[in-house]
C-alpha cells in the first residue's frame, strides 16, 4: 500500500498485487452503487407512483432530478478531483451519495424524494469521474488496461444484479421501494473504509488556476430550465409563462455557458476538442443513440408492470439479457473495430439496436416473455454490443492522448444529457401524459409510439455515422511497435429507468 507520503507518486501499483486489488474493489463498489441505484429506480417507478398517487410528470422528475445534477456537475467534479485530489473528491462523493440515499428512503412526499434525488446526482457526479481517474493514476502503465477492463466488466455485473435485487426489494410490499435506497448505506461505508486505508491520493500536477465554477453553474442551471419547460409544457401548456420562461432562460443560460467557455482562462470544457470532426460526429451519434435508449427504457418497466402484469422482479430480470450480451460481446466488438476500423460497426450497430426497439412495439397485455420481450431485448443488446466499444474507442482516439480523460467525460455527459432530454420529451410526444400510465390501453398505445420513434432515431444515428465517421489510416508496415491497447469504459445510463444505461459502459 502507498503511504500518505507516497501519495503523490503515481502509477506504481501492480494489477496482481494486494494493494491493486483493494483499489479495484473500492472503485468498482463506488461506481457500482451509482449504477445499481440508477437501475433499480426505473423498476421502482410504478411503486413510487402508487405510493404518492403521482402522475407521470412526477415520475419523470424522480428520474431527471438525478440526471440533471449528475450531467451538469460531472465535468466540474472531474476538475475538482484533478486539482484537489481524486481520492478526496471520490470519498466526498461516496459519503454525499449515501446521505442523499437516506433522504430518498425516508422521503414523506414526492417533492422531498425529487429533491433528495437531485442531491444523489451531486454525489454521483463527484464519485463517477474519480473511480476511473484513480485507476488511471494508481496503476503502472502496463497494468492500466487490465485494471480498467476489470473495472468495466465487474461494473457490468453490478448493473446486471441491479434489476434483480431492485425487483425483489420492490416486490416485498407497498412501501418497500424505500429499501432500494437503504442498501446503498452499508456499501458506501465499506467503500469509504477501503478508500481511506488502501487508495493512494493522486492529482493532476499540470492542472492550475481556479476551477470553472461559473461554467458549472451555467450549464446546470441551463439544463434545469430546459428540462422543467419540456416536462411541464404538456401539463401547464406550452404558452404558459412558467414554461416559456424556463425554456427561454434555459437556452440562454446554455448559450452563455458556451460563450463563457471561449472566454474563461481555465474553461471547464475546452471547445477546441470539437475541432475534430471525428470527435464531434461520434458525440452526435452518442446523443441520438442514448437519447433513444434513455426514453425507451424509462417507459419499458412501466409498460411491463402496468400493462403486461409483470411483477417488479420479473420486469427487472426481463432486461438482464441486454447486459449479458454486452458483457459477452463488447470486448470482441472492440477487437474487431481495432482491425477493421469503427465506421462499419458504428453504422450498423445503431440500426440493429433500432430493430430491437421496434420489436418492443409487439409487447401488449399478454406480455409473453419468450415471444415478445426476449427477442426485443436480445436484438437491442446485440446492437449495443456492436456499437458501444467502437464508439468509446473512437472518442478517445479522436483527440490527443493528454485529452483522453476529458474526451471520455464529455462523451459520458453527452449520453446522460441525451437520456435526460428524452425522458422529458418522449412520453409527451408519444401521448403519455398525466395519469395515462394508470390506464393500460392508453399507456400501451403511447408506449408503442414511443419505441417506434426511438427505433427511427437509432436508424438515423446509424446513417449519421455512415456519413461522418472515418476509419483511421493503417500504420505503415515498417512501424517498429504497435501502441499499447487501451480500454476505457464510458460510464453512461444504466439499463433500467432511463437514467443511466450501463455504463456499462461501466
């Protein structure tokens, strides 16, 4: 174990050492509680709605309040870790997340739950970039790929466990959805103890100047304004003053954020990254695919429970094939993209995923798992396995190596923002508003419209990739040595309630 005096010396741990295993344990458990929590909340939405007699807008806020603060503060949290210590910020994030989870579990009404979910998002923003950055800084260069690969794979296992555990807990009783937040506390205590004892401190010695707090405030406030307007527009009327004011203010704040990034001495988001056509195009594809995915997977657990009569446990388990397929095939997909270039897979993968989403339109009140649900989740999982690894590698390869961490963070944030907007917009476009989710016929009709819209978006993403993504030039045969392989998971929306499909990318 690195002592506190040795904390500043980075890249010393061996993957096979006891110290290395402790660091892996801390980062996997830390990012895992955020992944599991996000997954099980989607399964718990119908139970939360019944508990508070809440409409769909309230359930949207239960999801988006978390994603808002997470997406708005993610880049800022990464900068805080680089400057003030990744272990320190990671630990603060774990403690913050645990305390917010307690508030979620004891929330007496929907408003309190939404506020506590927003606080949870702050904690998740603090811990998420830190988990990967700690691995990158702590392990020797030769062992980093193995460490990050283990973190990614075991994080996927956590995501797979989430729906099962969440469905079981929610099925215990009318208010047992509160238990999904309580389970975070003992895990968080273990993570804090392991981190304090075994994880070395690290920071970016080249990170200087003040953290861009103004940029963080502008982007977060802008996202809040736009999201509020999009969710409340259907309920209050698109011409109502609160809605038009929120939408206008949100757009102006986001524009001010972009302007500020061009003026700030130490911007939170270096806009120069978008000078790369490959980087920009990959993020456009990310936005479309994860927007479609976030909106569809927000509605799927509600459709399965309220229309097809699934128990919470059955609804959670229904999604497991997606994670299993990604775990089995993502590494092979990444290897194939290394050999042939990313263009083919980034073009075909979203179209296959779109076919899976279109198959969701076959789910009705009968809800046969083998005939209706399994074909859809299997095809969707295959499409994501084809897409995600090449997408991640392309984002990292499109910028200089010293900006790889920022490129990953931007792509992560794009995915979360896309899911955030989709959860706010897609139900209204599909005709699912107010208490429609309490009426199986209206919900089912709207769900079918929503997944077909998502399918078309995925097809559009594939076409965008086909036009814009380029395969890198092959190195000259005389090159003496190939660059070491690197694998970096993009931590993004878990497979359940539309907030966070697996990072799984984690």
